[in-house]
């Protein structure tokens, strides 16, 4: 992906292996990884759906946690959000950005910069 490129919608589904996305910008992201690993230096979006199954993820979002609303379903997984272990939870404050994160036997670490 060319540096600085931005997209309307990106759909990426990886069934086995490493998805190293670097810096990715899109209005809408639909990411799914099974049996692998997801890495992203920066995921910049307005709306994102991230499904993880039997894998791990290390992701950085731009801004601060308060810039995002979210719906996290981590019944069979663990999530570290900005250095805090969190379980399944929803945050709805009217923030400009939203992500849905679903984990099935997966681990995710999400940081902000």
C-alpha cells in the first residue's frame, strides 16, 4: 500500500499467517484473522470491525482512548486496552470513531498514540 494512501473501505480476511498492516487509513475497516497474527503500527479509521480467532494482535490507534467508542466481546480471549486488562464491555459516548472487537480464543493489545 503506498505511503499516505487512504481508502473508503478495506476488507481483509486472513485465514492463516501474519497480517502486518503497517499504517492503514480508511473510513471503514473490516478485518478478520484466524490462526495467525495481526500487527498494525497505526490503524486510522472512523468505523472498524476486527474479528480475531485463535490468534494474537498488536494494534495502535491514533489519538487517545476518549476518541473512540467501542463494543468488545472477549468471552474467549483477553484484551489489553491502553495498558489495562479489560473484558467484554461497551463504551458509547458519541465519540467520532467506533470499533467492534470480537475475540474467540485470541489475545489483543491495543495502544494509542
